[in-house]
C-alpha cells in the first residue's frame, strides 16, 4: 500500500511539473509594440464610442493596417494586419491582462505597450501596460 501511495505521489509531482512547464511555454513573449490611442481609435466606423479595451485596440490596429491611419507612437505589429486576426483580440485580451493605467489610456488616449504572448509564433494572450 505504501508503495502505491508513493507511486501516486511521484506521478502527481511529475504531472504537476509537466503542466507547469507547458504553462511557462505558453507564456513566452513573442512580440511587443507600442500603440498611440488617438481620437480616431476611440470610435468605430459608424461613429459609436468604443469603451472596451479590446475594441479600442482592434480599431487602432484596423486604422493602422487597413486604413493607413497612424499617429506618432504607433508601431507595426506582425499579427493584426488582417481583419481575421483582429477578431481574435477579444479572446487574447481576456486571456491576458490590462494594467489599470493602460485601461485609462484606452478610454481617453495616449501611448500603451502591447506585449503578445504565445507558443510557436501563434498568439495566445496579450498584456497591455503603460511603457
């Protein structure tokens, strides 16, 4: 019986280490860029005010990549050039974190830092902060 308990403990520790290792890989930073949230980023194409961080970021990236609208502080990113990839921003922001100071800038304007985390070059989460 003791042998089985020890074996189960060893298996549990090994499983825990494997899962922790996998989580660490998933949190690898694969890109970072700054974004300037300007007046044109705070409203959608129909003129409605955007208030959710992911919507503002999606509009900024659409303005930058699709419409060629950028302000000093906007940087190119390798992930959000297509409308399909911008659709993933809601999920990526939800899996990541938005710093309170960055959330304020996403509502009123200013420069933010976007760090993209992922695995194998594929984004899995975004963390937004103030540079």
